[in-house]
C-alpha cells in the first residue's frame, strides 16, 4: 500500500527564513553598520521582468533592506549599461547589484554579468563566483540552486552517499545544483557528499528513466525560469522509485480542459506524489524559497555552504540574495500594474571622494582598506586602472587580468605620486637613521667621560 509523499511547503520555509533574515538585518544595523542597499537595473518594458523586479524589491523592503529600481529603455547601448554598472560598483552605498535578465539581443549578457563587482553580485552569475563555486570555495551562489540546497537541508533529506539525478545543465540552475550536492562536506564550502548524475536534452528518454529509478533525490530543472519554459510531465510516476525525494524547479504555463491557464512544473505532481517520499509543488515549492540565506552572525550550525569569512561589504551583499523570495513564480496577472518603485537613476551617485594622490598611492581610508591589493586601490578602479589586454567590450575597466601593478607611463599624475612616495620613504629612512645614531651617541658618551676621569 503506497502512501502519499510529504509535500514540502516552500511558502512556510520562506516565512521562516524571512523572520531569520529580518532579525539578522536589524542586528547587523544595530551594530553600527550601514543598512544593506539593493540596486536593480531593468532594461526594457517586458511585463514578466517588471513583475520579477517588483517582487524582488518588495521582498527586500519587507526585510528592512533599502532598494531601488533603475530603468533603462530597451534601446540602451551596451556601453551605456556597462558604464551604469561601473558607477554602481563604485557607489559605497550599494551593497548588492543585479541586472534583470533576459536583456535585449544587442547586449552581451555574459559581459554584463561579468561587469558587476563579484562582492556585489547578488545573482551569483559573475565568472569569479561561478569559478569559486566550482573550486568548492565560498562564493555568491545563484538563487535557485541555493533555494534547492535550503529545502534539502531544512527538510532533513539525507544526501551523504545518496544518488542524485539533476535533469538540466543550465549554468545558473542545473550545474550549480550539481556542484553543491556532489562536493566534499569537509571542504571550505561544505557540499552534500552525494553521487550526482546530470541529464540533459541529449539524454535518451529510456536512459533518463533508468537514471531516475536509481536516484534517491530527483531534481527536475530542465529549463531555467524565467528565461525559457519548462518541460511539463518530464518526470512521471513510473520514473521515480518509492520513497525518493523529488524537487521540481521547472515552471510552465499550460491550459487545462476549461481553457484556464495554470502553472505546472517538470514533474507530474499528482502521479509522483503517490510514490515519492518528499515532493515540492508548483507553484508554492522552490519559487517562494528562492533563496533566503542567513548572515554570518546566525551561528555556525546554521551557516549555508556558501557563507562565512566575508568582509562587511560582501556580508551585506550576501544578505541580499534572499530578495528573490517568491520571484521565481510569475505574477497571476499577465499585465502587471504600474510599478511605483521604478525611478530614474540619480545623477549624483555619491562616490567616495579621497584625495587623488592618496588613491594613487593606495592609501585608502580605513573602511576601504580591504579593497587595497598590494598597495593599489581596487575599489576605485578609475584611479588605478590597469592596462587591459581583454577584448574591446571590457574597455579596460573590469577585466579578469587585474594587473594592478601595471602603470601608465604617460600619466604625469602617477609619476608625481610615485615621486612623492619615494621622497616620503627617503625622509622616513633619514629620520630613522638620525634617531638610531642619536641613541648610539647617548649610550657611548658616559663611557667616554668615565675613561677620561680614570686617565687623570
């Protein structure tokens, strides 16, 4: 006799995490830190994008986080968008930054994602964060994979030594989920210690069934919403072994027999839940759980695999990952109402102003010292901009070379700064030498006087 699976309520888990984050944010602010601030850039007027952005900023405000939406027309050039991102990167008030995807066809999404400062990359799409995730290092984890991890962890589903089948290999959902689950639980970023198999569109249907029947955990993520539709009924009851945990990440709109449009996932929910041990519904499963991460102050027993050992700017930005709570579920209305939070960007960005010579010498103020690498300021890239050999699209402003010790020979201000630094160092050496000689003379003088007296 089969028993119906335990339906995991993403809504209830999201409420729990909501309370935890609210508490952590207020604790963070009460310690004298600035309140986290989220900036969202939306390009164009796509109704779905408007809905997602509205949900993100609404969730942020509910958690005590400042938020703003900066809107640009669909005709905006890639250069203008990159300049806007660079400005927000250097704005000390901005803790987290995300660009709502998808973008118009004339804009390179990968270049845009890589333009966001890694420590402010709320979506976790920057190449540095993806690389750290692959290397089992702490990083910003994309929202949906982090949501899946939280569901597994908080529900108590065992992963150590278990077989996991991930249906989908997208770079922002399927692959990160596999990374989180298969890595060593004793690494810098503890993983799930599971045996993970990834299926994709080239996996034969018969082979997919064989793999799912072996899996203790099935994660259906055949597509990555909202960028492409899911695959309804990809996973059916005959493909799941009894007692397996089934997490449905997919989301599609289908018409039922009455003509009404409803949301479904990649899993045949009604059939599979009579056989599985755990199952997430659509809607109300992964969507409301995407994602809520706790701050470092929450305690080591509650830390997620991607969090801890961050400087304040990263910690504030990491808190912002939760703003995607309930953002994977599209709004019920196809035509959302006017978004009251869409505002034009301010001309005054509020950059930090430190004397130019001090910046050239790398003498940042106290709260910016963590951004100084080898004495050069990486937080203010326009003052120590490296010579870049990247493609033209990077424009030498945010590339992966980061040759911070490469200076421009044609910049007289840098020559002056180097000269001032050398002069300052020489003065310090002269003063130190003078003090050393003075102390030595004071020690030798009593001996000389005493010797003279004895001679008399």
